């Protein structure tokens, strides 16, 4: 009854009162907005790229979608993405993602990153300046995305530390929406060096996005240590901190780590986290994470799957591929640990995805949200649809708001919000990508709308659609 009353009240809420037609009307759908709690059959009127009306009365539109039987929700926001190829963004769109961010690793050259995407992206995009990429540039590390040389293994001289700080600050001046910390990949970076980067983040109202040390799918003893280090950085500097993939960084300690984050939040520290719903991780085999893998018992190598061929590794093939370099999947986690992270109200969903090529990659790149909605919400009833949507929309928008105020109009479905909207079939949505065949679109997304334009229509991606816009902090 309350929901119905709310919907009727919303019938009176509109930015404009004239009866002229909207650009687009989404009619008869079950509209769900995690911020207001709205969950009702309401018509949505869109004009000039934003939502202008929610009404129980019929709305007139130049175009109209009949969303009977479908859920209408804010577009999903992905805080963790590493792709460089706009084609891969169409897989994200089919997974309901309307804005995607490279935050955990980030980049050294923020201007270039945005320039490369201008006019080419189906979904909105933003980037952090990255401590690791800047360190790689300063220390002439040859790694691909992640350090594989001096940036991983050498401490920085005072001059190098100054150059790293200057590079990070320059990125913030150029509108980076956060500061990335791939700390597990830069073990030689001192805590003092990291703290200086957090102080810069704080000075610019940005959060740090951290792949914590001392923990990973590749294995390590003291998993809480790296989390406590990251929280200490936030506490001392005053910057917020976001912990990447608590599922894979936490493994069996994920529940304990979630409790640590809950406690830190209760004591006033701005710390948040995310997860992806898969038991396998993925990373570069040549990275520092595998330095400790040179002499493992033979059966340990069976946890590794070479993405290009699908084969499970032996010590011999591990050593061969490590010289060659490339993507390896790590089958180390349990469904119980993943599920604990998925259902915890603290976590957001973020894919940690990267470019999708036929036959190689990780299914999380194409299917993180659809897997949650199909398996954990529909099949297992492990969390409610509204809870899941909150973790895909409102929570990631809120994480970015202090640095990128335009996020206040994303992750919400209300008049005045940006028309980034998903329309999906809750009875059918499901992941289709697998470890062996990661280049498969998710199913069940009927429409994905970005700034009022279709990227997915009638369940099909429109590969010429490029309405994505940069999400960038003000320049300083
Ligand atoms: Zn990571």
C-alpha cells in the first residue's frame, strides 16, 4: 500500500507541467529506485537526456517502450574496469552497465585516457590517476598494465618519490576521479610513499582505490594486514578508501575483512568495498604476485588456468608462460566465500573486467551483474532485487560523488536524474560467459539507455551507438 501511495504521489512529481510529448516514454514497467525505495508500476518520461517525469498516468512520447513485465532501474555503475577497447564496452552494456571506471590501477596520463575514448564509447567512462602506472613511468618499468620490473621491486629514491607525487598530483589537476593503488603489485613502495599519495587524494577530495597487499588469489599468509594498512592510510590522511574485490583479496578471510570494514565505518572512517561473483580470479602471470610461486607443490599449479588455451598448468608450463607473459585464471576461492561477499550489504558489485576477446578473458568482464541478478537474486533468493540494485547503482554513485558531483544524478531513477536506465526481464536475466568462452553477451537486458539514447534495444546491442560521455572531476 505504501508503495502504491508513493507511486501516486510521484504522479505529481515532474520537472515540467506542460503536456508536450517526451522524447521517450518507458511505459508500464516495474520502476525500482534504491534511493527512494520506489517499487511500483510507473511510466517514465525522458527528455533531452534526463528523466523528467514519473507518473502513474499515461505519458505521451515520440518513442515509447512497453516495459510490461520488465524491471526499470537506474543504469549500473561499474567502479572496476581495465579495458581499453570500446568494443568490450558493448559487453558491459549488455550487463546493464551505463558508466564504467578504471580506478584500481588507474593511468599515468589522464588526458590521453579521456582523449582516446572521446566520441567512441557506448557508455560513460572515468579514470583514476594511478600510483602504480606513475611509478612505472618514473622507474622505467616495462610492464603491461601492471609493474613487472623496478616499479614492483625497488624502493624509490627521494627524487623518484617527488616525481611520483608530481605525476599523481598532475592527474588530479586534470580531473582524475580518484587515485588508484595497485599495492599488491608494488611491494617495494614504502608506507611513507603511499601515505603521501593518500594525502594528495585527500587534498583533492578523491578517494584511494586499493588492491591491498598481503592478500590475493595468488595466495598469502596474513590477509588482514593489507586491509588494515589501507584503512590506516585513510584514517591518517582523511581520504576515503575503497577496497577492490574483497572476494578475491579476502578469500577465506572475506567475512572477517567485511567485519573490519563495518567496524571502521562505525568509527567514522570512509571505507567501502566491492566484489565480483566468481570463484576464480585473473591476473598477469608475469606480475609480482607470482614471484612466490616458483617453488610450489605440483598440485598448486593446477589452480592456474592459462586463459588463451584453457589448459590447467603444471610447474613446467607455469615457468614457460611466466617468461612469455599473459593472462592467467586462478581457481582458488570457494563459493561459500564468494557468497558471503555477494550478500553482505557492505559490498558493491564491480566487475574487475578487461578487454574481451574470443576464447580468452574472464567471464566477470561480461556478466557480473547478470550473474548476481540471475543466480543470487532469482535462483537462490540470497538477496532481494532492490538490495542487489542498490549495490549496482546508488552505492557506487555515492562513492564518487565528493570528487565527481555529476554522479549525484546517476544511480537514481527520479525526475532530474540522468536518463541512464536499464530495462530487464527479472525472470530471464542470466550470465552466459564462461571461463572457456568469456566473449558471450549476458541475457535478459531488453533496453539499455545512456543519456536518453539506446545502446541496447529489444535485447540487441547497437554497435554504432556511442552516447557515452566522460565523467571527470573539475580541473584545478
Ligand atoms: Zn585487483
